[in-house]
């Protein structure tokens, strides 16, 4: 397994840690509950991380004969 695939664990931990850590936080952010904002933010962060994994993986395949 390539080491870059280890980055895929970060979004999983990010999504799950929000419920455990932020369940008692009540403030609103842009009119939304903070836990919902946390999940939406992690959706975008996950997309970025998966794009990085894809970029490194596609360049590694191009380098192989």
C-alpha cells in the first residue's frame, strides 16, 4: 500500500471527532449549528485530501513504464 493512501484516514477521524468533541457546543455560525458547520467543512476538506491523493497516484502511474 502506498503511504499517500494514509491521508484517507484524516477525513474519517475528522468527521467522527466532531460529534464526540463538539456535541456540547451550542453557538451558531452563519445561522447553522456548529456541528453542522463542522460536517460541511469536513466535506470540503475531504474533497481536497482526496484530490491530493488522486494527483499523487495519477502521477505515480504516469511515471511507471
